């Protein structure tokens, strides 16, 4: 790996916070945290260990130095979050519209899949038609795309309380749990019948209010279908 010059980063300030200091005669050992603030206002925190020795001139010199940034991936996520622009109300309203339109579209396709399967069943079609399996796979992918687009499972923890579910599975905290609520057919959630598969023709949100705090927003509303 090439050196890019740590000191050349746009640091505005740096300070060390010592957790422990051990002195043995002319040798000192220190362990703690180092904080680096850059001109963009982003702070990075490093864990460090340093050793100091007294030179023949009587000055203190470093003879041991190790430091690293722990969990760099998470730090980068925080850096990205800190640079995001605040949410605007029109974005919340658009997300609600996308949710409603996506629910109707998903249900329309899903009902077509189920109707075709039921038609073959009534005609006593023997075996599983390859087209049905393909359509089921497409339906699952459409539901997963809906969840990925409108829910933040890839960003942070999501707390989803669903309707029309058994009492023991009403709270969903996983992507797969959300997909199952929408289209059912998941052995881990046997009571799910597919909320999106209901014959919804239109979904609309009637907001009582929308509260925005920087990069977060909450809306309280009546959901009508």
C-alpha cells in the first residue's frame, strides 16, 4: 500500500486523550485516543499507544508509536451521513406517493400470478408449470425491490409493525420479513397472506403533520386504500 501523506490531510486540529500513563525511570508508556478534526468539521478518532524515552540531551523523544482507526467502514458511513442535506417536505410526500403507487403495482402483478395459478389448478393441470415458478420468482424480486427502494434496511435498523399478521410476527425488523408481509409464501411467516395482494386500486396518505429534524422525518397520517 502506498503512503499518501497522513499529515497532508486537511486537519484543522488534533489532540490526544490519555487513558493510562506508565512511567519506568527514563521510559514512559501512554495509551489512549487521538482525535483529528478536519476543515469540513468531520472528526476521526484513533486508538494509539506511544512510548517515550529521555534522550541524553534531557528531552523526551518518541521510541514507540502505534495508532489505527477502528472500524473504518462504520466511520466512513458516519462521514457520509454528516454531509447529507436535510430532508425536505416534498421528499417525504414523494416517498409516500411512491409507496402507495408501488403497493398498487406490486399487487396488480401479484394477483395476475395467483389468478393464472388458480386457473391451471381448476383445469386440473398436472405438475408445476415452469412459467408459474418464473412468475413467482419475478414477484419476489419486485417485492424485494419495493422494500429496498422505500425502506432503510441497507442504511440502519428498521422497525416495521405490519397489519394483517399473527400477533407473534407483527413486528418485522428484517428485509425478508417485510417482503413476506407484502406477498406471503414464506415458511418463516406462515400466517402472511400478502398485504400487497389485496385488490388495492389506489393508496393515498392523509397527513396530520410532517415533522422534520435534519436528516430524519416523521409523518403521522391516515392511510386510505
